[in-house]
């Protein structure tokens, strides 16, 4: 059973009048816990963003925004992936796409009509094939058109 803190129970107790009108008390409590989590996350974020004068940047938390190097690397990876994606089988593309969207093995097994063990093996082979294609693409010399201004 999940532990409920004093703050959570105090918050729930302060809204006890609302509970009498609620048909699903568990869902009501879970929603209250969710809102407490969101509030705590916002408080932490505000505390991290406040810095005292004289603080150096070394002690500051890292920025959540991607820097130019990361953006360039992500762009190169996207180009490499687009270059080799069409060389995968249709089933491999579908399997990798659906898995990357967050579908678990049970859902994918139902979609593809195979058992989980067979699906796991197919997913492993699709990942291996993609890795080999990306490695081969990285080793092959590439000619790029460069425009002079």
C-alpha cells in the first residue's frame, strides 16, 4: 500500500466536504496526489532557477535547452537515420516505429499477431539491422554539395 504523507492527508482532510459528493474516492485521492506532485515539481524548479547575487555559473544547474553542438549532432543523426531507414523491411520499420512510440511487447504482439517471444526476437533483429546499416553508413565516404557564396 502506498505511503501517504501528513501533508497529503492534511490536504485531503481540508477538502473532506468535497469527498462526500465524490463517487470514486480512490480516484479523487489519486488526483489530489497528482496535483501535490505537480506543485512540488514547480516549487523545485523555482528554487533551482533562483540564484543569489555573486553565485558563479559553475554551481548553477545545467540548462534544459540543447546547445548548438547537441542540435548539430541530432541533425546529423537524423540525416543518417533517414538515409538508411528505407533499407529496412516494412515490418522492421513498423515494429521499430511503434516500439519507439511507447508500445510495449504485449501491445505489439497483439498488433502483429505473434507471441511475445517471437516479437522480441524480431525486435532484436530489427535493432541489429538498423545498427549495422548506421555503422556502414558512418564508414562510407559521403560527398556533400557545398555552395560557395
